[in-house]
C-alpha cells in the first residue's frame, strides 16, 4: 500500500515535471527565437504615454513603473468606492426583497433578475456611452453637477469614465450582494421577525438590529468573494478608457512587447489586492463574530 | 467445525494513550451467530470494523476466512476479505442517487462482473426474501427506515458473502420497524449464515445467538451462551449493564 | 409595517415607475430607430459568415432551439429522453463541424465566424473542455499525494486571483509562446483554451464543495461492497457530488456565456464585438441605446434559457421527484 502510493507519487511528480519542462523548454526556444529574454530593466524607461487621470503627479516622461503604480492607485480608487456603494445598494435591495410592500419587493426582484443575466461589459458600455456621455454638455444640478465632461460632487471633480465604471460595478455587484443578503436573511427563523414585531419595533429598525446581525455570519464569507469579484471585474474599465491597472499594463505590454513580465507584474498586483480585500474582510469578520459572541 | 474468524490480541488506538481495542481475542465458527453487547464506547463497532479492514489494526492478528490481517497488512488481502464478508451499518448507507435495484446490482455487476440481467434476477429474489419486492424501482429516500435497512441487507447478500457483519442494524429505526429487520436477520441465521451482530436487542440475542460476547473499555469481559448470560452472567459489569437495559 | 409609511412608499414607487414607463415610451415612440438592429440581423446571428453557407450555423441554432424546447416541454419518458444528455453533449462537436466545415462541408476560416454563433461556440467549447479539467483539479486538490494536491491548489488559487480579461489577453499572447515552434493555433481556439483554463479553476472549487458534502460513510459502504477506490469515486461519489454542485455549475455556465463578451475587447466579433463594429459605422452613429437594449435582451434570453434548463435537469436528477 505505502510502496504503491510512493511509486504513484514519484510517477505523478515525474509526469508533472516533464510537462512543465516541456512548456518551459518551448517558452525558452520561442523567446530565443524572438530575441526576448526575461528582463525587468524596461520598467525604468520613460513610458511616453499620457494617462487621463492620476491620483499623484504623472507625466509621459515618468517611467513605466510609475505609470503602473498610478494605474494601481486608480484601480484601488474605483474598487474602494465600488465596495462601499455596492454593499449599500445590495443590502438595501436585499432588504427590499423581504419587505412587506409588494411593489418594493417586486421592483427589487426585477432588478436582480435583469442585472444578473446581462453581461457586465455590456452594462458598462451602457453606463458610459448612453448614461454619462448622454448628459448635456453644460452642467446641470447644483450640489452634484452633471455633464458629459465630468461630474462634480460637492466641488470634487470626477471623470465620466470613473463614474461609468463605478456605476456599472456598483449596480452589477449590488445585485449579487442582494441575493446573498436575501439568502442570509431567509436563513434567520421567521420567529425572530414575529418577535420584534410583537415588541413594537418598526420594520426597518427590526431588520437592522435583530435580523441582519443574525444573518451576518452566513453573509460575510459570500460577501468576501463578491468583493474579490468586483476587484477583478474592475479591469473591464479598459472598455471605457479608464486608466486602471489593467489598462496601463495592456498599453505597456503593447509598447514594450514584454508579455511575460507584464503578466507576472499583474499577477503580483492582483495577489496584493486580493490579500488586501480578504485581509480586511477577515478583520471585519472577526470583529463582527467577536462582538456577537460577547453580546450573548 | 471450521473457524470463520479468529482474532488474537487485537489492539486499536485512535488517539495515543487510549485504546479502543485493548487485547481482544475471539473465535467465530462458521455457521455461528455471535452477538456482541456492551456499553456505548466499549469498542464494539471498532471490533467488527477491523474484521473487514475498515479500521487498521495497531496490534494483534486476524484470520478471516483463511486470510490473514495484521498491523502491517497490504491492500490486497483486504480486498479479498471484503468480497467475501458482507456488512450492514446502523445508518443503512444506501446510495441515494441509485434506485433500489441499482443499489443491489452495483457490486455484483461492477466487482464480480456478473451479467446485468442475472444480477437483477438475483436482486429481485433477495428483495422478495426481504418482503419488499415492490420497492425495486424506487429510490432510497422514498422508503421507510426499516425498508431501507432490508435493502441494505439484500445489497450485502447479493455478493453471496460467507460472513455477515451487523453494526446495530436496528438502532436507527422506529420501534415498530425493528421487528421486520430482525425477522429478516433471524431467517438468515436459520439458513446457516455466519453472523457477527452488534445489537442491544435482548430478545434477538436470547433467541438467535449461539453465543453472546460482552465488551467493556476495549476488552472482552465475558463470552457465554445466551441462556446463562441473561439469567446469571458471571461478571459484575455484565450484570450491571443488563440491569440497566431492562 | 407602519401603514402610512407603506402607503407613501407605494406612492413614491408608483410615481417613479410611472415616470420611467413614460420616458421609455417617449423614447420608443419618438426617438428610437431600430434600423441598426433590423437591417443587420444576419450580422448579429452569424457575423460575416459567407452568405451561401449561412444555413449551416442557422441549422445548428435551430437544432439547439428545438432541443431546448424538447428538453423543457417534451414528454418526461420515452426512448429519446434517455439519450438526451448525450444529444446535448453532441451539440458542441456538431456545431463545430457545421460552422468550421471539413468532412463534406466547405471549410470556413475562423476569421469569418462571428455574431451569436461565435458566442455560442465559445461557450459550448470552453464549457465542455473546462468541466473535465475542473473535476480533475478538484480531485487533485483532495488527493493524498502532496505533489498533486499542491500543484492543483496552486493552479486553482492563482487562476482565481487574476481577472478573466487578463487571462484572455495573455492567452492570446502567451499560449503561442508555450507551444512547440511551428505549431500554430488560431485566435478562436486560443480564446476557447484560455476560457477553459480560467473556468476550470472555478468549476474545481464548486466540484470540491460537492465532494466535501458527501459523507465518508458513502465511501465506506462502497468499500465494503468490494468496489475499488476508482470505482467508488466514479460510481458513488462523483455522481452525487456533481449533482450537489449542479446549481453552482449552472451559475458558472451562465457566467461563461456572459463572459464571452469580453472577447469583444480583444477583437473577436462575437455578439458584442460585431455590435461595436456596427456602432463604429457612421450610418448608425449614436444608436447605442437601441443596440445595447437589443443585446441585453438576447443575452438575457440565452442566460435565462440556460438557467431554466439547469433547473429542469436538477429536478429530473432529484431521486425524490424522479419516478423513472
Ligand atoms: N474515528 C474515531 N476517531 C477517534 N476515536 C474514535 C473513533 N471511532 C471510535 N473512537 C473511540 O473509540 C472508542 C470505541 O468506539 P466504538 O465506536 O467502537 O464504540 P461502540 O462500542 O461501538 O459504541 P456505540 O455503542 O456508541 O456505538 C470510543 O471511545 C470512541 O470514542
Ligand atoms: Mg458503535
């Protein structure tokens, strides 16, 4: 038995290694043929392309590494805003789906049913080309000034591209979060609703203080994976020309031809992003569960 | 008289420092019905699960139908034993995605390579014998517990085993369902099957068992014929156990 | 709920919905121009496929629609029902043959594949490829052999960490680099491979969830009957695990169909790609809303049909409801 599994183990390792070796060998041959080797020196060279928006000062004479960093920050910006807004929208829609108002309930249900069955990319294009570029050229509104040149929120200027990506991600992810919230809420026994109603608590207060806290342990893990999805989906920003990490990487690779290095950098950046998100969520998870345990 | 199972000084420990089996020796003659009793956690399940290699031994030696097993055994003898020894679990363990008929014919067709038609014929016979012929095309979840357990017995019998192991086959059943399963087992014993039965059914033990073995804390406390075990058990521990049972 | 609050919510919502309906009607009746959709229907369906050969993809799609109808509405018993899963599996190679040609049909280059045909081919092809890879990865991740377990885990986790668009982009760039020199594969095939490699990692996690849900007593019962480990996996554990994983696998399939739209960014002219090139045509300038609504309807229908089919399959496979 043990001998056999050892043999199997060795056999599998050899096969895997052989396969990897074949791939690496092909890679080496192809790289030699095309005269490219693994090299990160180009990161220090000036990029030569402009970026539509940057959180920190950036000019085309800055190097590729800095351009990628700006892209990463842009990604972070839209992801962070998206996380917050999608959560708010999702929780609201999820709550609406268990509301006693029939109209509200079916509206939320319709929202989820439509949004989840239509590709995110199509939705992004809609928000960009139809909703935001369809705004009038001269600003309308007061506190929020809307125009197809950009949005100004309380004096803070936001680009149209940013707004389109943010809206698209929020609406799309919000629908998934609504489903998760509904699932979690449905798992809370009906008796809890009757209990807070019989105590005279209002529907909203009861939902927030009684039902949601009990549903959270089931909701949080699924929420984490939705957040990770949102982060990954934010790369579709390239379709509307928002200069996020992926868009900058894409331009960089097209200019330098450094596909493998570019892929490695992107992989590392995303591992970092995922780590940030799941780390943050693990923290929230621990606090929430800890507080619930203490309050028992 | 030939010996079907001979166990010598079996030792099994799941966690270091505690022993689920602590030097168990016994013999089961072929055609014999041995009933194993004992308090919860005394090692009854562990014992009969070593008989077909579901639990690995940590010490001692087993001889099942002439095949030897010990702490260092290889996979091969276990396969042979499993082909010749049937087992019925407390929780039935039927395959929920297969019909009753497919549950029974799976092993004969896939392991023994019997023709499908012949295996199905045999399965129907066995279901008939168990009194549940009309359930053949249903699925496990559509049957009562007693019916499921009889299917499980039929499934084990379909391989024509020489020994049958039962681990508390009636413990998960409603009281009114227990009898139908015990009746099936009684018939099996009458037909001369070698059986090792872990059960708390005193009536069954008294009537069907050739010998009763009492275990406690991984050890055999006493083995005697049912009449003397139930009227005057030799050991204090057995008597205490029996008094709590009634 | 407080009766006044309830009433005012209803009132506000009614007003909102009324306003929405009014503006949609206004747009539909006064502003919308469906020329961009109507006059280009063949493009949306088959792309720039040679006109005299269009019957081939059309035939395939009609066969698909008939099959969907038969599966959902057809009789529950009968000789055909037993072969239904196989017929479904056969639809992918059939579609490939009809569209690509060869073997009695005139070959059509992948450059001419497009529209909804290409969307469906990408979905079917990569889904069919991803499922076995995903199952193997799931088994690998639960294997006792450390090499297998670690490499499967690493693959799954890395693949799930990166965005799909990156996998597709680098698939186009990198797959050729890993192939022996001289062996070239076309863009569509590269896309199918990249999709499959990506989806397999997610499928693996769904299947692993199913595997974990099977109680160990099922393996025991199989072992006791003398089934080998491989037989127990194939006959007892996997069928149950896949059944449990079916709802999440459905979500993956729907996701896959939606995600084929990403190939538009990389220049394939599947349903979204062809629309983008149409919108770039000066004749149809600014007709975004019409095109997007039309596409949304098509995707929505396709995804909903898929979900319905899966739901149907789920019910049929449920041993409690099925009566053979
Ligand atoms: N898989 C396991 N891992 C660790 N310990 C175990 C395991 N199975 C059994 N044990 C321990 O071994 C001892 C014997 O257990 P066993 O199941 O054989 O008892 P039993 O006599 O069958 O009890 P019961 O009447 O409750 O079924 C117990 O102390 C139990 O806790
Ligand atoms: Mg037991």
